[in-house]
C-alpha cells in the first residue's frame, strides 16, 4: 500500500466526497478515485460506500485506523530526519572509562536536560575497541584518545589530559630504571592508549614492560593503593578519586612530560551525511563545533579526518 494512496483514502473519509478530497490534496478527482480503487484491489475488499456522503465500510474503518497510525509514524520519522522536531530515540555513546568517570557526567546531564526525549546509552571500552565499534555502526559517537586515524571518521579535540605516575606512597622523585623494572604497572587491556603510554615510558627508560591487566578504573586504583604496582592515569581522574583510595601522584620528568604525559581526548563521529537527529542534537548541545565548542569544553575544536 502506497502512503499516497492512504492519504487520499483518509481525505475521502474525512471530507465525505471524492471531489472535496481532490481539492484538499490539490489533485483531480479521477486521481483520488484511482488510488482508492487500487487500495480496494490490493485488500480485496470494498473500503468506501459510494453514497452521499461517501463513508467507510466496516473494512474501510479498520484500514482507516491503521492508515492514520502509519501516516503519523511516517510524518514523525520524516520530521526527525529533517530536524524539524525534537530529537528522540537512542544515542549510543562510547567512551574511555577514565573520560566517562570524570568528564562526561556534566556533559551528558546537559544533553539530557536539553533533549529529554533521547535515550542515552553509554559504553566504556578501549580506544581501539571504540573506533572499531564506530566504524561497524555499533556506536553513534565516541570519546577516544588521540586523533582518529581512519579517513571515514571525523573528530574534534575536546580535552587535554596529563598522565601521572600513581603510587601507594609519596615518592621523593620519579623512579629510576631499576625501580621501574622491579614494580609492575597496572593497566587496562590491550587497545588502551594509556597502556601504550606505559610501554613508551618503560621503553624510554630502557625497561622491559611488565604490565598486569585490570578490568576497571576502580580495580587499578584499588590495587595501586594496596601496593601491587604503579599506575599511569590522567591527573584529573586520580585527584577526583584520591579521597577514596589515598593514592599519590608524581609528574613525569623532562622529555617524558611531552612525549608520554600529554594526551588528547577526541570526540569522534562518522561522516556527517549519515548523522541521526540524536547525533545532531548531541553535537549541538555539547558545543563541539566551532567557537561554541571552545567555550563549552575549554578546548580548540579541530575538525579532522586523517587517512
């Protein structure tokens, strides 16, 4: 059944006349008659009594109920896609766990307040996993570490973090190579950009990587606090959790401060032509683009899609 035919059928039901329906729809009466006849042929039943006024048969009244719902759903979906109504539906957001723990709550609260019809779904994973899910269509957007390398993605730099060494006790100075080789690092699973920074740090000090894999931020901080090893995490995240775990932080020295400690968080999305209304609303409310993004997030908004 064509939507156009259903509109003409409903216009006849509402006006009681083929001629009035034609005037309402800015077409000729023969066109309305042909579409209604086509519906009757498809359904195999008579839908309208050709009397004065024209009215629906029992079968026609049944179709009328469905036709109104079908056209209402169609019009609502079209309005959403064209951006002429408030966004609704689900927005699937991916994030590194450290970003989700500290940076995202105020942003998601702002988005929920501006777009209460959105169902927000947040998934935490490593940067590698988030980029793979984004490319596969399992996520609508993601907060990842570093500029997206794939040309199919577009990104904006939104946060800058400083990675610091996390320990159970205060250190008078940054550990030397012997101390680093004697104590394991606690980190997220493979694919985590912070884990890669640990490997860079140890390589720069000539130390073989010894990493114990942990499943969550709380597990890392808890095990560091218990003296099991070192952590390498954003300063802002550790400071927000110090009252819970009592851990200590030490800044990375010298060239390591630039080569290892400085990391950027990017907001990454697929190509704009495939954005949903929910994703458009997210970008607008979070102020990701242009000068508005700089004011909202305190960072330079840099569109980029590097091959």
